[in-house]
């Protein structure tokens, strides 16, 4: 049972730790107000709701995002394997830092807009 992202990363195979840390730092620098968490035993970031999760698997890293991301980034995601809510990054390729930054920025703005809309509805 992991309680921190540091703990999660330290328990992964040594060869994957630098890329996991790169994913983490990319998310942190793009959404500096996001809060780190462990959810579903994976590293997660929260910012006015869930921002993303990430993890390492047998043959890839995954970034778990809102399924709407696939529509918003359909062109950018060509060439990546994905599921309904996960984008897979091959061990054999570099981590696509700019793509992660764009996705995190988009999600953070969407989460903030939803939170503000909810807040303004409550005030009425």
C-alpha cells in the first residue's frame, strides 16, 4: 500500500524511476497548485477535481486522464496506444513532455471552469 508518490516510484524497477519522476515533475511544473495523492494505488494529482493518474506497467507507462482528452487531442495522440482513459507511453521512446504539459494544462483549465461554474450556481 503506497502512501506517497515518492514511495510508489521507489518501489518500481530502477530503470523506470527516472521516467516516472519526469512524468511527475512535468505535471507538477505545469499545474503547480495541484495536490499529489495516491489513488487506486497509483500516483495522482488533484486540482479542482481529479487531474490525472500515472503508473508503470509491464511494457509501458500510462497517463490516466478524463476520456474527453481523446477527443480534444485526437491529432496529437495519433501514434500512441490508448484506452478510453489512458494514454500509453512505450519504454522504448522518450516521454512526450510537451504533450503531457498540454493535456495537464487543458485538464486544469477545464477543472477550474467546472468548479467556478458550480460555485456560481450555488450562489444563485
